[in-house]
């Protein structure tokens, strides 16, 4: 009798595990930017995503994400870590999901030295000593080959902050990518973009400072890599060396769905 019960429970656990694994693979298959991964890469991504979901506190405020949606969020969150490994998101513990953009009055220093107060709207934030905040309906649009990804954008800010405090466009060194090389390439490209001689499709946010430039071009690296490689090959290959992956080889050939002007 006890042996029979033990076998039944073991079979139930095995069936549940199979269903869980199938659910993770199903969610992975639904996200366009996760296509083209080798089977071993898929397995690694799922392992990283499981750790992310287990280690981070997800706090929904006014929204009700489903379990499959949280799986999808976790899979997309760890895409930048696919070949650099776990531990890079150690500087935050909570992800807050909001129903709508945050409106805040901010003081901005103008080039002429005058302080200007204005209302600003935020779809996402990465706090230096705190959580990552996302507008949930905006994230639900993520995952396509369209050049935009709110979650990856904010997580790149968190990677940036690992180098010692606030985001400045200079994440920690990686083997083969010394900080001097990174600084030269990203600064040169930022200056060229600010002068209007490169990446004319870059949204205005990416021209605010080096931190935003890294986050905006970084999300393009993962969601429109062929265009970034074509228009800024040196910058693209810098990111490819740092993240140890080549997403342009995953993006479907001839893919032309972009929301950018130009």
C-alpha cells in the first residue's frame, strides 16, 4: 500500500515537473527576440530566469500578472546575462509593476545655467539604491524586433551602476573589453549622435547623457541588432564582446519591422 502511494506521488511530481518545463519552453517560444537560440542556450536562459524569478521580489501595484507572464518577464530579463552568467543583477532585489506611467515634477539645469521645473513622465526607473520600476502594460508590448524594450533598458542601467554608484554609461570591465576601449568607443559614438552625424533614428532620450545612450543603444542591440550593426558596427561589436553574444545572427534576415523614423 505505501509503495503504491509512493509511486503515485512520484509520478505526480514527475508530471508536474514536465508540465512546468513545457510551460517555460512555451513562453520562450512566444517571444520573438528569444528565437534563434541554440538548445543549450535555451536551457541556460531558462535556468537563469528561474533564478531571477526565485530571487527577486515581484511587487504588482494595481496590476495582476499571471504566472506565465512572469515567466516571460524573467526570460526576457536575463537575456543580457545569457553568456556572462548569474550575479549581475545583485544590486537590486525588487521589481515593482505599475499600471500607468509615473508623473513627477523635476528640476533641470539648462545649458545657460538656469534651473527649469517641469513635469516629466516615466515608464520605467532603475533606482541607484533600490528597485527597478516598470509600467506593466508597457512591458507587455516588449519582446519584438522593434528596437524597444523597457525592461532591458532599465536593467542595463542596473548593470551600469555596478561599476561604482550612479549610471554613467561605463559598466564594469569584462575580459577583453578594457574600460579605456569602452570609454573611447561609446564616447565617440555618443558625440557623433549628439552632432547628428550617426544613428539618426536614435530616440531623443539616448542623447541626454552617456547613461541613457548606453541603455537606449543597448536595448537596440538586443531588439534591432542588424540595424545597429549596419549603422554603428564598432559600437555593435563592442557590445557583442561585452555581453558575449551576437544577436544579429538571431534576428530574422530581411526583418524590417521598426518604429523609428528614417
